[in-house]
């Protein structure tokens, strides 16, 4: 990891410019319906509502059992805590390179990925030198949980405590077992981005961002045979899917950059839960009965804005 914010900003800028350029091109070259997955069955008519704003590219978000949201900031390398909708984000850490995925362990501690810059992403398969950090959600204390992984974009936590990571500029899926064994090339999917684990822990879901977007599922006991489960439609070739989460029924939901949609996997196809949210990076569900509460879906984006998305809500979920 680099200690200076200046080279970090310089090396990450191409990725930001690429995302913006591709989104603009997609919007200009084709009418909106041509770049849209079919709508899912309507669950709510209310539009998205902005509930917070991180002063940076918000790469990933997660909510703990107390209803607090945590966000990783792409350019400054910070982890932010947002105690409730409408609250001002608090910088929990300084620049620790925490610019990739973030998850909450059962004990409430955060696991955050580092090395999600252009240089580490493109070289991560050959030189897996990035770290997975353990961050205290209250004090911001940082320690190294695991090292020797490719530039970490997505992070997913299995029920047994196994951690999986992606390197978006390569093809390696990393794994860290609960006893600390690190395998930076546990499985392979080209240009892997968002990642999640099935509720039973027997399958790992990975979204391929480009060149041919698709949702993969990898058997946890047979990582050598990932299945290209659900491909995106031809109109979504430039959709640039990013973050991935699961709803209470175990269905994957996917944030997209250029498509401006939140996709959901239903019966072997992808449908759109919400449209009009361009440059989205991650979606996550809330927890608890206050703050960012259970059953509500939240979206983060390159613009740093956090939205509640009523169309993806799951009423009655606790």
C-alpha cells in the first residue's frame, strides 16, 4: 500500500474517467429503452430518496446490526461511518487504502479491502500484495487481517467466516479461511467485480463486469468449475455491473454504472428493480429497527450519494 494520497489519486483517475465516459457514451448513443433490462414486478412506486452523502467516490457500503452504515471512499482511502439517514458521515479512519469492498463480521468488526486502484487491479493476479484490514467500527482502530491478495474490489463473507475477494482488473477470486489460510487464486472469472455468498455458504456469486457481463455461481467445494449462470442481455453489454448483494430470499441484486439500473436475478434472468441511478457502485440492505433499518435497500455511487431505494424494499424483514 502507498502512504501518500497524491500518487493514489493519480493512478485511480483513469478508472473514474473511464466509468464516466462509458456511462455518457451509453446514454448518448442509444435511447434509454435499448439499455434497459425488463422491469421486475413492481414492489413500490416511490422514487429513490437521498439519505446521506459521502464527500468522495463511495465504493462500497454495508450496514451493521445497530443500523449504522459504513462506506469505503475510493480516492481518500478512508472508511466512513454514518449513524443514521440524514447524519453527517464521520471519517472513522484516515487514508488506509480501504477503497474496495466492506463487510461486517458476526462480532461487529469490519473487514475492508485495499489495493482497488488501477495499478494493483491490473497486476494483482501476478503480484498479490494487497491486504484485507480489520477495522473497529467505534474507535477506527486498524489491523491487518490477511495479506497476499490481489487488488481487492469485492469482499464477501460466508456463514462460516470464510472471506472471498475479487480483483476487477484480472481473473482471480481470492479466499481467506477462518484459520487464516490465504489463497489469492481460489477460482477464476474474467474481470470479476461484485461478490456474495449464498445463505447456505455452498455457492459464491460473482458478477463479471466486462467484456461480456454475466452473473456466475461458483460451487464452494468445486471452485475449478464456475458456472456462467445468467448473462446480461445484448443491450446491456456496456451496462458495467458493479456491486452485488443478496435479498432475504437469497436472490442476487446488482448495481450498474452505465445501465443506471439495479438488477435482480429472478428465475434465470435479470430484471430491473430500479432505473435512473447511474454510476452506482453497491447496494446493501439495512439491519435492526432504527437507523438504516432492516428491509430497506440502499445504493451508493461514484457521486458519493447514498439513496434509499423503496422499489427494492422487503417489508416485514427484521
